[in-house]
């Protein structure tokens, strides 16, 4: 075929051969070697022509994935993770050292940070019990992001506030949230701040849940030296609209 083509255009072809080979990438190609006489010098000249081989398109079978049926149970949110035993132990130890009930400390931690040891509030409160830096220094907390240090400092602060307000839980918790100065500003009453009122309600709800989860135990032979625990927090609305919180 090649010989006849070159003859048609006046160039004599002495020999032509073709082989198929693969290039470095593995693609097939046609290599044609042609020997002809140079019309000017009369010398034999070899030419090599490389032609890629067309590759026919191959049909790829379509993969069909059957739909998977998802049950309602699979769509339900996962249950909350169990409280790490290490945190539970730290709370028990801090409560024992400071004469507090563990449920109170757990309730404050849940409302303050949801057990995130690295929580930072927009106001600069830090760690599990959300201690501001000055309070942390005041109660000997060297590392606010260390759960043991933070829980111990928060328990000490709660004990201090309960002693300060004669174990009036609403006032102590209000001071923990809004500061002792805010309680003093309003004459020793819970400040009328929405955040503080919501805080008291949230801690009370956590305390109720803690009591429901607490297993029944036999009564102690002798009453404990420390107060029996946080009383229920009651909300009283006066005729003039003033809201007060009291122990029940």
C-alpha cells in the first residue's frame, strides 16, 4: 500500500515494512520503516513513520447500587456519652473535702460547661466550672483547664458562697453566676437578671434529674455533719412583679 502511494507521487520506494509496538505509557503504535533512493544524491535513505493505533471505545457496564432502607432507629440521635469515671471521681473527692453534695457540683458543671474542660465563655470564664481568672487565683487554681484543679476551685468557691449566705442556695448560686457584688447591689437578694434567673432554674432542674438517677441507699446511722444538701429552689412573684427565690 505504501509502496504504491509513493510511486504515484514519483518517489520510488525500494522497501517498506511495518510493525506494532507499545510506547513507554503502554499505548499501541504502528512503526513503518521505508527505504527509498534520494532523488538528488541517489543514496538510499531510510525513513521511520510512527502512527498511533486507534483504540476502539470499550463499553463500561453501569454499576447499579440498590437503595438501602434506613430504619427510624438509625435516624435517632445517639445517646449522650457516659460521664467519664475520672470526672465522677474528682467530683466525689472535691465534694467530700468541701462538705458538699456531689449532685450540686455535677449540676453546676452541667449548666456551666456541659463537662467541657476546655470551655471558654464570651465573658472569659474558663473550664468545667467556668471560673473567671480572678476567682481561679483566689481559690488556688493553678491550671484552669486541668479538671482536678478546676473542680476543686469551683467546689471551694461554692462552699465559700454557701457559708457567706448561711447556706441559702439561691443566693449562693446567684452569686456564683452574677458575682457577689450583684447580690450585694440588690440588698442580699437574687439579682433581677434574666440570665441569673434562668441559671437558677437550670441548676434546679439538673439537681432534680440527679436525685432521680441516684440509687436508693439505706439511711445512715448518724446524721452527717455537713448540711443535708441543696434544698429545692422556689420562685415567688410578689404583687409588684418582683421575683424572689427561696429554699423550700
